[in-house]
C-alpha cells in the first residue's frame, strides 16, 4: 500500500508525506519542480524508460510536468518519504536543469529531521516547511553556481551533473571529517575521480583547494569552541585535528590575524 498521510498545500509548494507498507506502485505527475526524498528504506522511481533507486537519505530532482511511478525498492521493506513540488520562489529553473534525474545525499541540505517526518504530528511538520523550502532553494542556488563553474570543462548536462555530485560528495566528506588527517588521494577516491582531475575540478568548483577548505573548517570550529567552551587551547587544537598547540596557534594566527589566546580579548 502506498499511503499519503500528510498533504500540505501553499502558494509556494505542495508537500506530501508518504509510507509504503507493501509492494505497490504510485503513479503521479509533478506539479512543479519536485524533490523526491526517502527517509527510511528504499524507493524506486520510474521516469520514462529510466529507473532510479533512492536509498535512505537521498533525493531525486524532477522538472515540472513529469510523469513518474514510485514503488518500494525491496519487497517487504517499509519505506517512508517526503515529496515536495515547488510552485514558486525558486531560482531560474533552466539554471539547474542539469541536475534533473540525479540523486543527491540530503546531508548537503542539512535536513537531518526528514527521516522522522512520518512520526511527527501534522502541526509540527507544517512548521518545518518554510525552513525546508529555504534549504532546498539554497541548495539549488549553490548548484547553479557549481554548474556554471564546471561548464567550461563539462559541456554535456549529464557530465556536469555527475561531476557536481562527485564534488558535492567530497565537500560533504570534508565537512564531516575536517578534524581527520587524510591525503588528497583519499578525497579523490571519495569523489570517484582521479587525483589530478579532483584537485583541478574542486578548486574550479569552489574557488579554493581541498586543503584550504579543510583549514577553514578547522579554524571556524576552533573559534566557536573558544567562544563557547571552557577547555584548554591544547584540547581544542586536538579536537579540530592538530597534534600540537604550536602548529594550531600558527594556523589560527595566519587565518584570523591574532593568536587563539587573544581571540576574545
């Protein structure tokens, strides 16, 4: 059974919460630019002759007016999901059209509550809709900039989509593991690109090298800890990935212009 257990309509979007409890297929047509998200289980979407399998934590982007079918990805597996059709307040659709048909991890959106939407009371779920719309709008704006940056080296939309997905995956890995020590080759493997192409494309896409992004993330985390925590600078240095206080202090001063001991003075 494919059951819709929440339906919210607004001038900007239609939001549907769904639960699949046994083998069935739901047929529909997107009303606007649509995001199909799986919170738990797996879901298989059919669009024309294409089939796309979504794992938990992934979403699929489809253009307005697209006929599709959806069913569980595995027999007997309960699946929960959220479908959002955006009717307004989005960037120019042609700018992110290269993303259509691609799957992306929801971690890029920072929407960690989505997996629990099937358990939330309707008023609470409704209250989250504006934030959800803004998160996805910001993702699409970022994707447009990423696509523009990659266009000179990837003319085909499908190539830009796959490169964007690879680079977003690497960036998310950096955001989650910035305190760890790893080589450029490790990040290249995460993105499924060669070391040479990864380094070149990452800087083109985001304007800085992976190492610089990691340092920026470490410095931001360190500054927040100095502001909020009452622990030693040595502890903070170790927490954000530095083996010793001297190296941490040198990087912090180079980044902020003052040593960590003077940050809040």
